[in-house]
C-alpha cells in the first residue's frame, strides 16, 4: 500500500518531535551504558594508577559476567577521592541513573575496616552551588544502604545541606530520615512526622538475605527538578523497590539539586565515618580488596534538561 500524503506528513512530524527531544549540546553526555567490556572504559575516565582498575575481566564471584574490578590499596590515604575513582568527562543532568554493583566481602578478613563505596553524582557550579546525589555503602556492614543528596544555598554556596536516609534492607528497617544544615551548626533534624513528601515510603519490605557483598544488585535513582527517587531492583522478581521518593523541602532551601553534575563511582578509606552498627569500623584496609562493577547506565530527560538550560541561561 502506498503511503498517503497525510500519513507521510504525520511521519515527518513524529520524526521531528523525536529529533527535538534529543539533546545535542556537546557539553553533556548522551544516553549510554558502560559495560566495561574493553580494557578501558568507553564513557568514563579513571584516575590514578592503572593498577587500580581491571576492565573486561571475568567477575571474581559470578562466573561468565564481565566486569570492571576496582582495587583499593592499603597505602591509600583516608578521604573521599583518595582511592580509585571513575567519572564521566562531560556533564550529566536530570535523568535515570543505574548500575549493577557488588561490594567487597570483608567480614572474615577485616570486620572493622573503614571503607566506603560511593555511587553518585557530584559537581560544584558557580552560581548554583553543590549538586550531589548518593548511594553509599560502608562495607563493614553491607546490609545497610546510605542514600541522600547534598545541596548548597545559591546565595551563599558555603552553606551546605544534607538530606538523607539510612536503611537496613535485610530487615526492611529505616534507621532514620533526616536533614543536616550548616545554617545551624551542622545539627541533624528529623522531618515532620506528617510530611509525606519527605517520608515516602514510610515502610520498606525487606529483601530476604540482602547483603551488598554476597551478590550483584541493580541500584538506581530518578532525578527530576522537584523529585528524587532512589530504588533497587529485586534480584528475583526484578520489581523496582522504592527506597525513598523524596519530594520534600527544608526550612533553608530546596533539598533537591538543580544544576548539571558529573556521574561518578569511587572507593575509598574513611578514618572518621564508622558504619552505624559498628563504631570501630574505621581501620585502614589491610588488603587490596576488590569492588566489582558490571555496568553503569545514564538515561537523560532531554526535554527537561533543555528547558532548564534555557530558563537558567546555562
């Protein structure tokens, strides 16, 4: 059947609509999935010695899965960014971020180790302040997940604010959901117990046997200008389990980052942040423990991002 003039016009309009939704600004990453299949990542940059990273190798714990191994060294000094770190070379912005990760199992080797795995976005932009969204694991207790976001006052970018939630996913227990502001001496504050926008969901079903070091899990977050949703994919049902659907506010300024950022993953020693369940877990790593990353993905919300840049003359 030959296409009619009307159907041809409709096709052209639809095609134009698809094209207009694509972000062609070369300062920003397009949609990608980094599978770590090659000897070097395709979309992410590594920092420091090549001996920290092994790409395109078979998983140490899941036969047949190709991964990137990140190696922490006992010689690494304490502090974020002082260990292995990967990052996009260009900015990312509103969108869906996801990754399949397995943290090291250190229970027998060093139960009091102070090591952090961070899966996150981060950028400090002049005029907009800090933009950071996190998943973090303190590997001394891999049943806990730390999620949250850092922002700063656009009028005074030194005034930082943390909005966060900590979850024992093996028990389905929300340890706390709070915010911390430098405006008032860096004290922690619980949200109003009636604030559904800040506390949804109020309960989380446990994932039987959840332990971030025992198998790979898919983690992700959806970032909108007025909403942040952290989630995990159930390893058996593949259902997306919402860990926190944050649409709240704080007394000082919005707790949701607005400006473009950079997509990152790092692995580092902390000597002053013990996991909630073990106050002694700040030891330097005694061995070169390996973190395994199967893949990382970014799916930008092009229409929202383009509009934000237009509205903010970015």
